[in-house]
C-alpha cells in the first residue's frame, strides 16, 4: 500500500533505523520511544491489524513474536513487554500490524 507508512519503510522509501530484516519481517527503532528500548517488528506484507487475520497467518504472527524475543536477547534485556494494539480504540495509530518490543525500564500493570 503506497500510503502506508510501514509499507514505505519496508520498501526503503522512508528511512528507518533497522535492527532486523528477513524474508517475512522487518524490525526498526520507534521514532517516538516509550521506553529505553522500543523496537517495532512488522510483517513485510501489509496486514492492517490482528483483527480479521486468518489461520493461515498464524505462523507469521508466531515468527514476529520469536523475532521480538531474539531482538530482546541481542539487546540484553532481562525483562521486556510485547504489545500489539488492534484498532484506534486500543491505541493503534499506524494501520499495519506491528509488535512493540519495550524494555529497559520497569513496566507497570495494568498498562494504558
């Protein structure tokens, strides 16, 4: 999608600080970090959100989480949080599925 910010990052038309790339996903640093570590892990393929995904997408969603965990390990995070906002009411502002990897500080509960 030409108007999707994250699709443009995947295409390389918008610069980002990449920390991971593979055939199915890209990870980059959030430009407005909410923690000392705030990395976004996204599928290369445009998917709006978790809402409406199909069972065929289960393996990809799992790989995004594995990628987030591997990045956390590489960054030396002892503890971290992964967040997937789905829909505007949940705080999703870019409508391309993404996993927030947050760490480097204590996280409160409940979030939000």
